């Protein structure tokens, strides 16, 4: 698969603002790594600017492990060191100056944090990639998805079969047995783009149809791999691709990077940061 020329050919007078500012709301006391992996993958996939919005107590620790190019925004937190509902205003105001909002990786299922997530998704009208605990916050709240459908705001959701089963009130077995059908039905119902992850990931869009991916390997079934994919999708969305294209190319490259990493590290030893390390090589192969 060849990447679009708009991704590969940058004008001589380009500046970082041309390639999107991605704001990632992620991380909690137990899951700070998810935030860092998502942000690093986003930068490595071409985003011009990435800001990581995290609970304030994590800021010093995250600064030590994140790529130096990634900026942070310390936000109010709960006593469990998750994002607090009182962080909403600062998040809303900062979002005015960004191009894409990512919400979910490692946020936790703290009740106050989940309420914040629902408020952000409902009220901040930015192109959005919703993953992990962002999706968990929508379980039993179909009215929020219905609102997204009515407004047709650019939204990409990235569930694995378990998350999709919870969103549908169904079972993992049923989702796994009818992956393409379920992804297409969900995307049409809510007028959003769906990335149903797993073996032969399905990308479905209510306007552009469906894509079944053929890259990737079992070694990618490892902690943080989904956070890497979320960052890659957001990067392409910030660089101006439509939601279906952003998701399709990100899914393909993510799998290809995983295949390249597995050749070097083996499937058994593959970890998520190995996938990030192979993103440049994957991009070269698609150039």
C-alpha cells in the first residue's frame, strides 16, 4: 500500500503547524505508559505538535520518560491520580487551539474520570479519536453516540472485541464471529469511523465503506500496542486525511511496523515500543 502524496511530500516552506496539533488526554497512576506510547507514536507518524494532558502528579515522572518533543499539560486530578472532573474547563480552553483530540489511553474507570470523558465527548466539537477507557465511558450511554451521529462530527472509535461487545451489550464471541458486519452496522448507525481491532482489523466508515487489514502478527498482542495505533491514527487525522483514510493507513502501517519488528525481535519478544521504532521503516516501504 502506498501512502498518499500529501503525507510524503512536504513543501519547502512548511512549518510544524501545518501537520496538526494533537492533544492526548491519557494516563493515570497505574497506566502512565499508555499515555507516553500514544504520544510517541503520534510524533513518529508525522504530527507537528503533540501535547499530553495528564494528572498533575504524574507530570514530573512522565517528563522523565516521554520523548523530549512531546509537551505536557498538567491537569487536576482525583485522589486516585486520575483526571478530575474539575479539569474540564482547562481542557476545553486548551482544545480551542488544537486540531485533533485523543481521549482514552490509560485514563482508568474512575467514576469521576468517566464522567469527565462523557462531558468532553459531548461538548467539545473537535475531531476526535476515542479509545480504551474513552470507550468504556460510553457503555450504557448510547445517547452520546446518538449525538455524535446527529452532528456528524469527525469521530474515530478504536474498540477491541471486548469493548465493542460492551458498547453493544453483546458478547465477545458474537462480535468476533461477525466482525465486518458489526463494524459496518455500528459506523452507519452513529455516522462515525470504526476501527475494530484484532486479527484482520476492520476499518468501517459510513461514507467510504470498509477495509480489511492484512498486516500484523500475533506478537502484537501485547500491552500498549493499541495505544500506539491510536497515536498513529490521530497523527494522520491531524495531517489532513479524512477519517477513513487516516484509520486505514494507520492500521496498515501499524501492522507493517509490527511485522518488521517481529522479524528482528521475534513475536515472543515483541513489545509496543518495538512497533514505534519500526514506524519510519514502515513508512519508507510505503513510499
